[in-house]
C-alpha cells in the first residue's frame, strides 16, 4: 500500500508540478520501498483535474463538490528504474494540448516525469459537470 502526501501544486501556463512525500507498506517479502507506478498514474489524473480547474477558472477545493470528470483514455508509462525516494518528490506534467471539443468537453494531451525516473504520457477527455 502506498500513500502520497501532497505538499503543494505549482501551476504555470502549460505545466503543473506536484510536490509530495510518500509512505509505503508491503506484506511482500523483501519488497523495497518504491513509488508504485499505478499510484503515479492515479496521481496524474488528479493533477490534470487541478490544472484544468485553474485553466478553466474554476475554484479547486479539495473537499468540495466535483467540477470535472477526467478520464484518461491513453496512458503510456516508462519506468527505467524505481523511484525509491520517500520525500521531496516532484511530478511535473507538461500540457502539450488543451482543446475544447464541445461546450462542456475538453481534450488534454500531456507528458510528465516523476523525479526524472518515471515517465507518463497520455490523453484525457475532460467533462465539465
């Protein structure tokens, strides 16, 4: 099991960074602490949500009502080496394309990295609620 502890988001015109720490527990014998790639993919979905709220002028409220649906339809992951850091991790997401497809529908293409070790690229439709 892994928990990501988000410290802050930094948003620019065509990127967003998430600064976080993580905790890892496993019942598997001799399993070293490492960032689970599925945690990074789920986190990518949340990062896109935060960026899209900013881009569309919607207030992001962690405990508030959901404003968008983000559904990654294309996800590519490369992890040439494990991310073993437990503190001071940075997930940088670069927005390659952000287009409006319909009045309440958008499309996003991204590429990203976590500490220059885990790489995610993908596409996601976004639906305003």
